[in-house]
C-alpha cells in the first residue's frame, strides 16, 4: 500500500518540471539545436556589444547595464503576457535563450572588470 502524494505547491512544481523535461526529450533535433544556437548567439552578440558600448556610450558602465537590465525585464514581461499554456513556442524558447546568454555574458563581464 502506497501513501498518495499530498497536493502541495512543491508537488505541483515537481510535476511541471518533470513534464517540461520529458517534453524537451520528445522534441525534434531542430528544436534543440535552435535553442542551443540562440543561447550561444545571445552570449556572443552581447559580449561584443557590451565591449563596444562600454567605450562609446556616454555614462559608461552604468548606462549600458541599466539599458541591458531594462531590455531583459521587458522581454520577461512580454513573455509572461504572451505565453499562457503548457507548451512554449520555439520563438519564445529562442528569445529566452538569447536572454540567458546575454545575462551570462553581462555577469561574466562584471567578474572580468572586478565590479
């Protein structure tokens, strides 16, 4: 006799996470490769853009970081309004991965600069 799992928020989170991971395994190679490429492209573009803008923008580092954070927050707000269902479209997965690559690049740049 097994004891049924309680209906807690954590149990619901585990179920959603499990469905999401299984969904990633069931998708095509095209979906996975485009998601990975968008992550790498986001990192590459933002690394080059941050390096260029740190030198050329008046106000320097604070202005660049503020603009970057503002753009990331705008993407997050747009995504939460546009995607409501369980299945996330490929375009939003790619935008999320671009955002993650950009965030990783900005954090790495901050560590390199020592700030």
